[in-house]
C-alpha cells in the first residue's frame, strides 16, 4: 500500500477533468466545485444532478465517450466510469509529471486520495485509511460530526475575523498571542454557542483597543 503526503491544495480556477457521469462522479464533482475548481465532465450520459450543474453553467459537459488526448491541459483528473477496464485504459494516458489522478475503486493507481471530510466553516477535518477501509473512514467521520457540530462554523468565523482584525492592530507579539489564546478559551466558545457572536467580538475589540492605547 502506498504512503501519501497529507496536504491541502488550492484548487481555485484549476482545470479538472471528471470522466464518468454516475453517482460517484457526481460526488466528486460537488467536492471540486466546493473548492472553486473549473470542472469539465466527459460522459455519454450524466445524472440529473450533474445535468442541473450543466444547465446552471457551473461545469462543462462533453456528451460523449472519452477520446485520446482529452486529458491535455488538466491539472487533476478523476476517472470514474463504471467499467474497470475502461478506467485502466484511460489511466495509461495520464502524464504523471504534471497531472494528479484518482481512479475510483483502484487506490493502487491513484496519485491522490479524497479523504472522508467533516467541514464546519473554516474548520476541516479529514480522515483517510489510505484506501484500506473507506467504511472505517466513514464511521469515524460520523463520530466526529457528532463532536464538532454546526456551531463550529460560527466559531471559526469568529476566530478568523478576530485574528484578521488583531493582526492589523499595533500590538506586540506577546499581546497578540495572549488574545489568540484567549479566543480559544471554553468560556468564549460557550458564549458563541449561545448566540453572543457580535457581543463578544465587540467586547474583545474594546479590551484590545484599551490595552493598545495603554501600551502606547
């Protein structure tokens, strides 16, 4: 089994190709669109949901079978037809020097894997078994979803906005680090869960401004 290097990739505006138009391809397409990738689909037929994306001009659909040379110019390729032999034949054309490829249900052919992921605003938790057991990854993902609920979407928004604001203030490193740590306190999170997003942000900003003025 391969060892993979774990990383997050900026996919915004990167050209990506999905070969196949079934349910698996549909899931892959949605994940790519969430990362703002530019998606092209090649398949004689597609699911209703994929077709809706085409109608909304969110993706490009080439309504035909894959043809030799179709991969040229794409950064990332997902091969997701329902025919194993076809997938393997298409895989032979990948330029591994410049292209990343994922062949559905064939981890030994993949240069990247798509982990099972929990997303809560700016928080993203990914789980992978390197293809050994997608079922286990799904099980763990469901457990994490129970631990990190929707409230973390609001909390991470609060952390991001406050961090950006603090970095713009004329503060020394130790003061910044103090407030970064303070925002992670359980009491702050509890107040965010109660809906005090704006109130606690205003309180912190006022406290920091007063601290800044004293230091100056």
